[in-house]
C-alpha cells in the first residue's frame, strides 16, 4: 500500500479515538437529558471536579488546605503519602453520588415542572459553583493524573503497519496512542451497559417516562426525586470516567471543563436522547475534524479543528435538527 493511503488510514483511526473521548463527555449530557429534559451545562465541570477529587485523594492533599492555611496561619497541605488508586476511585464515586443527592435536594426539587430554560440556567449556576468549589478544595495548579492506564504510542502497531507499505517506500508505521485505545474499549462497554439499562430495566423505563412528562410520571407512582438522584449519580460516574481519560491525556487543569463545549456538536449530530447516537456523533466529529485539518487545513492556514465541529453541527441544525438518532420533532395543531 502507498504511504499516502496509510497516512489517510492513520488519520481516520486517530480521529475515531478522539471522537470516543468526545463521546464520553456527551454520554453524561444524554443521560440527564433523557431523564429530565435538562441540558446539563455542568457536565464538563463535573468531569473536572471528579478528576480533581481523584488526584487529591491519590496525592493525599488536604481539601481546602489553602483556605485553612489562610485563616489559621497553618502550613497544612498533605495528610500522608496518598491513597491507593482503587480506593481513591471508589471514594470519588461516592463523592459524585453524594453530589447527586445534594443537587437534587438543594436545586432540582424546587424546580419540578419549571420551564426547560429555568432548569438550564440552574445548571449554568451549578457549573460555576462546582468550578469554584473545586478551586477552593484542591487548588488551581495543573495536576498530573496517573491511574495506571497504558499511554504512549504502540511500537507493536508501528512495526506491523510499517510492513504494509510498498517496498522501498519511506514509511515508519502508524502512531496510535494506547490510552486512546483503552478509552475506546471503556466507551464501548459503557454504551452497551447504559443502553441495556435504559431499554430493559424498570428504572430505565422510568427515566424515559420522567423525561416525557413529570406530572404524568408522578401520577403513576414514579418518584421524580429518586429518578433524578439515580440519573445524576450515573452521570457523575460517566463524568468520572471522562475526567480520568481526559486528565490522563492532558493533565488536570481547569480548561478541562471546556470539553463540554466540544460535546455540544456531538449531541446535535447524534441526538440529545440517544446513547448510541452520542458515540456515533463523536466518531463523526473526531474523524471529520482530523481529515479537515490534514487535507483542508494547509489550504486555509490551519486551525480547522477549532471550528469544524460547530460548522458541521450548524449544517445538521438546518437539515436534521433532531440529529441522526434523536426523536423526530412533531408538532400537532
């Protein structure tokens, strides 16, 4: 095979891997939207908060140490050598579940049957609150997250693909990041489990009923508050997984919360109510932006990756606003 074709295949594969990373964030949006009709603007910040908490527990950092030291004049920063990664992940999951209870108790229960725009504005406020709380608890410095996932290029894959090139051509093999491969496997498992949960369990059907009509769901005995706690807990778990993957890839920094903005075009393509659609939309965005950057970018000065996803989403809004797998919009007069 020619090096040009192999380079094309490498770009597509890396685009698919990047798309899966986008999809991990988009999954949290889909779960909450399916259960409540809320576009949770705070999902990206939840991923940041989960990742900050995990790193803090791993390194043995004292929460709110900066605030404690400023008030009492102490020099307390760490409580020990840190916590084992497995225990740190389990405790972080517990923290995200507690956070779901608090969100329902303090915010959501007061907004039952309110207009979607009011619920959306509440999630914007929640996003800023969580970002500030994460800063106070763990500090704003960039942190390194290491949970033992493989990273770096696969030399085995480079050696295999080098042999695919035509004899005499200067081709050194495809670069595939092992962390991206791990994220792909985890995302596929998550999608399979969440789809089965949504379609084949009583709780999953209750989630869809609540999304359709809060009042009708409560009239048949479905506890709206319980459903919201469940779905926000699951979204918190998905945020933790996304935070681990993105944090392992680029470090824990507050710009991590901006991945929510990249998930928006993914949702527009895949549909706000489709779990598999979140994955398909992410793959389309990931491959599309990589190909556009590689082949069109040099013609227009580059940086196409920064805006390609939004232009593609705009085209979908014009011709198929419900997305590829979203529920068709029907208005009856």
